[in-house]
C-alpha cells in the first residue's frame, strides 16, 4: 500500500518540498496518526499514535523541515532531550529538522520515528531499519495509491487485493478530509450497516455520562466487559455531527471519554478466516472512534452507526454531553421502556437497534428487533444466562462479578467462525439472530460467553479452551432444561472407549476433554459443580506474582488443577489423571499425598 517509492535523489527532502505543507502522518504498522496524545507544551507533551481523523492534535505543518504542531504552531516536533522519545520544542529556538525519505521513513536528526510493536501509544527514535514500524503515509501517498476511482462492489473475491487496498486507502482519506468539504469517497453503507434516509429527522439530545465507576478488579482473570455506555441515537453515514462537552470539564477528564460510532468492531482482512478463499462481504472497517475536548467538537462518520460513549480508567465523575445532528434509533431498556414506548421506538429510521438490560447490551438489525412485540422476555433470558455464568464462576457478594455489561453484536461478516468471544462478542446474523427469543437458550451464546468467563492463561487453556468454555454451556443447559449434551450425544461412552484403547487427553477432541472434567464432577455428587466454583474462586485469590508464575508454565497449570480438584474433592485424583495421560509432577503428587487423602479410582467414566 506504500505505492512506488521514489529514489532518494528524486524525493530529496519530501517534507521540505513545500515551504508550509499541512500533513497527517499515518503509521503503516498501526493505521493510526502521529499526534500529541497528551499534554500541550514541551514540558508535558507526549507524542504518539491516535486514531486517524481530521483534528488539530494530529495535524502537522512542514515549514522548511521544521514540523510545527497543528495544536499550537509555536511548538514543533523534536527529540526529548536525553531520551529516545519524541516530544515538542519551541519553534522559535528549535533546530530539529524532519525529513521523509523515499520509502516513507521519517528521519528526525539521524534517527527514525519508530512505532514500538505491541500497540504502544508513544513513538520512539531508533536507527534506520527496513520495517513497517518505521514507515508512514501522507495524504499524497494515499492518493497516489488509488488504482481506480470507482468504489468496490460488495461482495468481491478475497483474491482481489487491489480492491481491498483501495477501500482501506479511501477510508484514510475520508478520515482526514476537511469537514467543510463533501466526503471524498462515500461508502457502501447500504450493504451494511445500513443507510439512513435523508428525510429522517435529525435531532439533538443531552446525554448524562456516568463515569462514577470505572475499570474492573485486577484479580478477575477473565475477559471482562469494558466501560461502554449505550444510547438510543444513531449517526448517519456522511453526516457532520456535534458533541458538546462542558466548557469547564478538565481536559484530563475529557480525554477519558471517547465517542464510538458503531459496535461492529471486527476489522476484516484478506487473510481473515471468513474472508480468505471466499469473499469480502462488507467494508473491511465499519466503526470509528473520536476523542473530544471540552466545548464543541465536530465529527463525521463515513460509515454511520450507533452512538456509543466509551470511558477509560481515571477520575470518577459525571458530566452531560449535548449531541446534535443525529437520528433516533430503535432502543429498549428492560424495566424502563414500556410496551407502548417500544411500539414507537421500533419504527424509528436507523438501521441498527439497541436492546439493553442490567447485564447485556444487544446490537441487532432494526428489521430483526422490530419483529419483537416487546423484548422483555428476551432480555430477561439473557440476564438469567449471565447470572448462571456468574454462579459457576464462583462469584458472590464478597467476591463480586465484573461490573458493566456484555455486548453481543450482530454483523454481516466477522473475522472467524459463525460467532466469537471477546468484547464485544460477535455473531454472524446469517447464523444467529440475537433478537430471536430462542437465542439466549442457544448453545452458541453459552459457549461464547463461557470463553469470556474461562480463566484461560491460568489453567483453562491447558485443559482445552473449547472444553473449559463448555463447562459453562453444560451448566446453563442443565439449569434451563435438566439435560446434558454429552449424555445426549453418547460422549461419555465414546470417551471411555477412547481412553480404554490408549488415547490420551492431549489427543482427544474438545468434547472428550470436557468429559474428563465432567467425570470428576459426577464422581463426587456431594461436591458437583461446586468443584469448579471453588477452582475459579481460588484462581482469583492468587496474588499477582502467583498468577503470573502460574500463567508462565504449562506444567504448573496441569499441577494446579490436579492439586485443587483433589483438595476440593477430598480425594487424591492421581489415578484418573494418569489414566488420561497427564504427567503430574512429582512435587505436586507428593504434596497431595502428604494430605493423607484416599485415592479415587482410576476409571471414573460414565458408561451407558
């Protein structure tokens, strides 16, 4: 995507070819802009990466090789004295000169601006290397990369790399285009996430932002919800909208607030599992984020989407935000929205709807949401499922579950599978309609939520990521219907036969790995599910140092579950662990032996 590189002689000094050139500098490694991400003076400024958009914090003026900052041109880009980092210096006295070479590297003195791998927000200076973490695009570069002016037609084959590249480039150019000018490249939102009719009324609204609680307990050791606040508003693609924060809001607090447009966070790549060997069904990126300052902020979303406020850890406070030139979206809040209010709301003209309860937020197509006479029962079912997840994870009043809400989002195409865990949890609507009344009772929902609850790096992954996620699925199934999928499918007998024939746990299917854990659970009915509740609780009680050590060593994790399940069951489980081919360490075995526990039998299988 870097285009044809000019020779050094041809490029000379690209950055100084114009006496005063406005430049947005976009990292080729992270798809983000060089910006002052905090502070505003040489004494406190941090220069790093921020999302691509047309704002003064991300704008630079090239004045004969001195790169002056768009936020305050009395300051320019310079090395922090005595450090390999980049900051600001006073333009009137600085001798720092910047130069873009023909391959997109930015030299500051003899070193190159470098984006450290791993998502660091700070830019550092390193010797010249031929890596994308030292290469940058300008608007001129991006325009020269466009191989054609017409937009892509969806779906297009994954082998069409040129179409994909052009779509990414158009996205960047739209992001840095002046808001006073029309969107250079209108996007194909009719395919997804959906278009808003020009006749749909635009409204203004005041939103109460609640940052009175932020973050999560450090010991949860699971994939927890983030601090996202849903609204009943939608931004139409291409519309310039305004977010007004209080003038007296401290800048530090304003930086904790991000305006997100759209909840469909999956960035599709040609190598994505659901794209390669198939088609790109929607735009690669369909969400955007914007940072705001105290006062009036003007933004434009090229894709459109539900208006969401997201919050970063920091100070606790509340504030009001005015939002202008947006449209109303179908919205339902359990225990707050009446049936009559929903009847009006579900007819609104935005293409994506939001359904919210105490524990869950759904983002679904409005056409699907509108089929619900009233979403009360649907949302109660989702809350019930999360309650059961919290129970099996061992949470209690003294050991509370994560704060916030799990977001479950429907999308036209996701990066892999028909659904995946994380935040948000993503579901392909061709397979799963989250607004269907049956969906909270679907194994897929339990399974993906189970992935979020599992203590992956500490023990769950070693015992099978898919298997330990399905501990939660089996528990919810039992609580709802009194049934057991393993029993229904004959997996207890099949697993017993496989182990009898010499197969070991490491070679088993995910279903048979789950059988191993369930055999232990069924062998001690007086403990039952409590075994796994207490295992989760004990993992949260580990100190940070203990948890880090456990996560670093596979053998420690194998031993950890053997030790703890033996103690909880009040029986030495060494024989069944050995039957399944586990190599428990001598140290762990001796520790459990020292407890004087009776050995459980080797074969705990449940046979037909």
